[in-house]
C-alpha cells in the first residue's frame, strides 16, 4: 500500500496528465466527478445569490428592493437552478461518479464516454439556463404550470424548458451508467448483499432517473410545442386540461425529491457506522428501504394537486399512498439511530453533518405528513409552511448529506485533509443558519403567509427578519467549506489511504486513487461495514 | 459467447405474420364490434409488439433475466402513470 | 498504464475497463435495454394524454381519426415491418460474418426508413392543405356520421390533431435519429469492422430500430383506427 511518505511522487489520477485538454476530454470517472464538482458549485452560488435577493426583498413588508415582476423571476430562477442544476446532479454526479466504480472495485463506469457526454449535456443545459437568466428570465415558477406558461407568460419559457430538457438527458445517462455499472462491473465477490448502502441508494436514485425523467422531458416538450407551434394539448380554450400538465409534471417532479434525498441517505449510511465504529443496524432493511422509497415515491404525486380541482376520491387515494412513504423513511432513521446506540461515537465533521441530516430530515419528513393529510393541506397549501417543509428536506436533508459526503471523501478525492476545526465550525454555522432561516417559515406559513409574494402584511415582519438574518449566516456556512477545501488542496495535511479507518473498498486503494483505481482487481471476501472486526490502530486519531 | 443464431426462415415467417396482422387489424377496424373494436386493435398491436420483442429482439433466446425485468418494470411504471391519472379523471364529478 | 490485470483475450475492440468481450457486450446490451425503458416512459407521457382525451372527447377523436388515410397508414406500417425484418437479418448476417450481406441489409433498412419518412411527410403535407394543423388557421367542418346536423366541435378535434402531430412528430424524430445511426453502421460495416466476435453496434442499433417500430405498431391503431366502421 502506498503511504503518505512518498505520495508526492506517486502517479495518480490528478497528476497523470496536465492541461485543459486532459480535463475536457477525459473519460476518467474521477476527473468527470471533479468537472461536475466545479460546475455544480458554480450553479449553487448563482442559485444562492438569487435566494439572498429573495430574502432581502422580504426583509421589509413593502415591495421596495425589487418589483413584483422581478420577484417572480427571482423565485422561479432560484428554484430551477437549485433543483435541476444543483440538487439533482449534486451527490450522484459528483460523489456517485467518483465512488460508484471505486466502491465495487471497477476500473471505471461501464460507459466512460457517455459519462463525459452527460457532463457536456449538463453544461449545455446550464449555459442555456444562464443565458435565460441574463436575458430576462422566466416568471412561471419552477413548476411551469399551464396555462400561464403556455398562453400568458411573456418571458423565456421556451428557452428554460429546452435547458431543463437537455439537462434531463444528462440525468438519464448518468442513471443508466450507474445501473449498468452496478450490474455488470462488480469485482469478484462483491455480491449484491455486500454492496455498500451508498450504492443501494444510488441504484434506487437511478431507477427514478430512468423512469421519471423521460416523462418530465416529454411534458416540457409539449409545453414548448404549445408555445412555439400552437399545439393545444393543455389549452383550456380548446378543451385541454391544465391539470393533465400537473399530473405529468409531478409524476416526475415528486419522485425528483427522492432523487435529491436518497443519495444523501446513502452518504449518511456510510458515515454513521464509520464514526460509531459499529456495523450498520439492519443492513437489508436500509437497502430495501431505498428501493421502497423509489417505488412508492411514484405513487404519491397528486398530493401536490389537492386544491387544484382534482377528484376528491383520487385525492383520498393519493393522501393514503403519501403516508406510505413515511414507512421506509422512518426505517432508515430508526436504523441509523440504532447503529449509533452504544457505539463509540466521534464528533468529526462528517458525523456532525450526518447528525444534522437525521434531525432536519426527520422534521422535514414529519411536516410532510401534515401536508399529506387532506384537511391540513387545504389550510397550508401555497403558504410558507410548504416552503419550510421542502427546504428542510432539500437543504436540511440533501445539502447536509452532500456536505457531509464531501468532507468524508475529500481525503480520497484530493489526497489532503481539510482543517478539522474549521470543518466543525462550518457544520455548526450551517446548522444554526439553516434553522434560523427556515424554522420561522413554518410559523409564517401556519399563520397564513402565502408563498411567491413580494410583499406581506407588517405583522409578519419579525419572523421574516429572523429568516433573512438566518440566510446570511447560512451563506457564511456555505462559503467556509469552499474556502478551506481550496486551501487544503495546497496546504492541507497529506491524507492517509484510509484516514477514517473505514471499511469500504474505496479506502483500500491509494489517496488519491490511480487512474484505473486499483493496482489489482480486488477480491471481496467480507460483508460491508465490518467495523466490529476492525480494531482502531493506535496512530489513528479521530481528533476527538 | 453463447449467441443464438436463428434461421432466416424463422425471420421471414415472423415478417409474414406481422404483415398479416397489420392487414387483419385494418380489416377488423371496419367491422362494427362495438366496445370490442378498440380492444381488438390493442390486442393485435400487443401481439405484434410481443412477437417483435421475442424474436426480432431475441428476448426469447436470451438467458438474461435482467432484460425481461427491465421491460416489465418500464411497462409497470407506464401502468402506474396511466392508472393513477385515470383514477383522478374517472372520479371527477363533472366531465 | 498501471494496468496489470488485463484480460487474457485482447482484441482491439475491448475497452480497457472491461475484463472480457462478454462483459463488454452484456453491458452494452443492458444499457440499450435500459434506454428503451426510458423511451417507453417518454412516449408514455403522450399515451397518457391521449388516453385521457380520447375518453373525454371520443366522438371528436373518431371523426378526426377518420380524416386520416387508412391505406397510407397501413402501407407505412408494412414498410416499417419490412425494415425490422432487414434489421433482424442484418444482425444474423453479422453473427455469421457475411460482411457484404450486412452492408446490403443495412442499406435496405435505411431505404425503408427513408421511405417511411417520405410517406409521413406526404401525409403531413396533406394535413397542411386541409387546414388540419393546430393553430389559428385550423378549420374542421365535419359532422357525426349519419347526423349531418350534429357538427363536431373543432376545438376538441384540434386536441386530436395536436396529439397526432406530437406523437407522429416524436416518432419521426426517432426515425431520423435511427437513420443517422444506420448511416454510421453502414460506414462501419463498409470498413469491415464487424466480425462474428464483434458486432455489438449492429445488435444495439437493431434493438433501437425495433423499438421505434413497436411504437408505430401502437400509434397506428390508436391514431388511424378509431371507429372506422361507420
């Protein structure tokens, strides 16, 4: 095994080749992961900047910073950029791309050139989206609801629709690559029952990519056709039904929430056993819960349409089915907690993010049950309660998992350690900032403040000021890791091959890994998470 | 590689069946069978599609269960989309 | 390259990250099947819209469907079935290593595909002449068969034609992509790239072509054969 002592001269995927060409034409999954890392971070900060503008406008009850039209565009572009260009690709395209082959002992993904194509499609969609943003934006809300998007909005709906359509193909190809890789490229001995839970969750995510995304693609295409060629599929003037658009849209866009949360759950399932030094509790239940969430997630979409005019009987069915998703989600939360029980827990940065994830996801999930209940939903639909709920899932859940994963695997990715003290501080700031931003929104929503308005009655101001204050803290919390990750690439402590003493295959190769990942194809003879059979060597200090 | 090579006669036979079914479906549509007309049209279409999948796309001769699983799950998901959308439309108070 | 565990058989077509040709072939085949699964859902969105509107506006759909040409639709279906036969035979020829036959059959497929697109184009032109293209110039002055006083609501007929153009348009786009794929396959066959050991591209391209054929097998009865007996 290579050790830190001579790692500066060892050849690995980062120093094998230099120059722009070696990056833009690479087919190495690890390099493509880094391409994604840079591009999604860019879009994250654009989306975050828009969010800050929204929060600044809501600092005062009057509409003083921006006018209503601009505000409509701000929340639309914030949603579209954050969802399609940050959250959906975040963990799968960065950590998934980097880790899927490493975790199963393969040299690369099954289709390396298609993997690169995914990134180029993502960039094409992203640049088109940026162009939309800079030349006027869209004001339909990220949901593109008809007939506003087809007949009334005079903004760049077609351009944004095409951008998201192109980006959809990037997702589909990534999902396809993961499924084929997990089925066909596993190292000898790496059976499905030995697969790390990170891979189970990515497998489930890929199912949604493959079976959900095409429905969004055709739906957006039909909206584009309706605007561009005057087709009348959703046009109420011609007897078309706008609710049909909502059905098709949410058939993808509800499972899309699970695209964001499942990979995070995978990350947490890796972090929790490692920093509790215990085998995961109920491996097969956690694995099957991932698949369960992916499948049941497709049966609940119309709970977004309870007040839109759909049939009450169907609403009852969808309400009941929505409760079912809570079962596999709760199984996961209970299993992580049970894993920690009597474990020797260390409070390192990744574990702090995992704690944050479990707590915030539980809150987001439980408030989701309120919304699945028909009566409560009628009361809080389109209020800030909904905003707070899905930000607890997407930011509190998905982003926490993403940051936790980035810290956990950063030594493997860069070959350097990040500064642990700063890491813990940032995790704390993110947690505080997040709750300060979004908890007041639960109260605001319950008091009746509607979403998507640029002004509000003065009695809501105190809570809105709290929320805006929280968002600035959150922004600091997000900037910090970017700064110290960049810093650590040059000045960080050189990382061991296995700094956390973790069990996964990815830790049994050098940090950073060589281009083809392993010197020899590994032979797997052990179950995942055998932390009980692993003793902590004396020199491994987890910096308690 | 255990590839199954079919005889060209079989392919021609399949082709003949498909052409016959195409003519049959066009003719059946011209006969008034009431509610059975769309059912017959879809049954024949499904028959043709199944033949294409089994023989032209070699699914009958592959030992790979995964291929069948992919097809079945995609069709199952399509069924979810159709059935649950229909659950809404078929129970709306006014059409 | 620090690649010490290279597989025993090393053919030029074997990409470095696969252990052997069989693994590579299985991966490609599974990849294409998964892609076809996504395609089912892609067309599925339109089938869902079709189902809902056909149930809501059955009479309008029936009358509008009858304005499509049944002979042309049937002939086009037959053309596609012929192309599927040539594809299947070309895969077989590749399996047997008959390189010239592969080229001939691939070219035939391409020609059938172009013929289908030509006939489709002619049909679309007809719709244009008849003002059956959705939009401001749309006009549809038809009545229920046997009831000349019961006029059909042209707005609902427009929904049928919107779906007709969306569905056949998306199908035609897939055909155009298929023609592109087959042009590349012909070029590869011309250069003698396909052997009994390696002909995965023909197989994979063939799967795609058959799938596009199957979509048409469903579009034909759904669009052309509504209530034809009156």
